[in-house]
C-alpha cells in the first residue's frame, strides 16, 4: 500500500526567505508525485507533478519540487516566499502504470505561514 | 474553460437527514473521482467513475453513501442517513482518459462541498 508523510504540521517562514515543505513517500514501483495547495476556504489547486524525466519540476507561482528516488522524497521549494503563499499544502502519490493513476494517496498536509 | 464545479458549497444538516452533493467535471473529462477530508485527517479516496461506470468504489465508507453518474456527465453523492462522523469536506475531481493507459494525467479538484452534520 502506498503512503505519504509530511513530517511538519506547520512551517513558518519570513517573507522573502526560501521555503521548503517536506514530503516523503512509499509506493510499489515508480511513483507519480503531486503537490496541491488549499487556500483558506477554497478547494485543492494543482501546483506541480513529477511523472518522469528531470528530477527538478517547476510549477505554478514560482514553486518547484525535487524528486529524489534514493531518499523517496519530493520536497516542495520556493526561493522567495510571499505572504500570499500562506496556505495548506498537500503532497500526493500514485503508482505509475496499470491504470491506477487516479487513486491519489495524500499526506496530512502542511500549513505554511509566511510572515510579513 | 470552467473547472470542476461542486454544489452546494456548504451544507448544515441534522443527523439522520439526507444530503445530496453534486459535481460537474471539466468538459471532456471521462474520469470523475470523489474524495473526502474529515477534519484534521488526510484526504481520502472514495470512488472513481469512468464515464458512467464505477471503476473503483473501494473507498466508500459504508452503504449510507451512494454515488451516481447518469449519462457519464455530472455526478451526485448522496449520504442517507447522515451521521455526525460524515462531517467534512467532499472533493470532486476529474481528469482526462488517454489512450494507451495511465500517463500521470493531472487530476483537477473542485472547491469542495463542506458538510456539517449536527
């Protein structure tokens, strides 16, 4: 069975500083990895995904994530945080192939707060 | 292009009542999914439609939950009778189906239907 761990319930950073939201995963075989963001009282918004190829994936709003197979990690990063980045971030995984790419397994979410 | 739309956005019902949630997927998306997040816990998969067919309903918690997708367009999720533990956010999502099997298609989520059972 697949699983996702987001070890930090909360992350606080100052505006302008780099941010990292951590994610590790467990899945049989190769993974598809996703990051979603939920702004207050809003739905889940797709940020980026890793399917294959370059381990560094760039997504919306200046976010990027690095796939590290040996460490089974997919940490979300941004070089310079904005107050408007404050939201709940979810990492998700699904195994590659077999038509099962629909069934995302999510982490518990990490609340990011960017302080002015 | 419209995204995944869900109705109602918020619902407060009494224990024992019935609630029906509706989801309109992105036009052209044959895959439709329901997920749920109970307060403070992970987002959990409920079920998956391909067009009008239920592909996987392994995540449905019990027989008080019934999902339909008549005609392969919009979907409804009915909870009858509702219990306190059903409170949470119900997300609908959709994605395209591509020939040749899975290809890591992006799954797009709606705003969610926030259900409170009192």
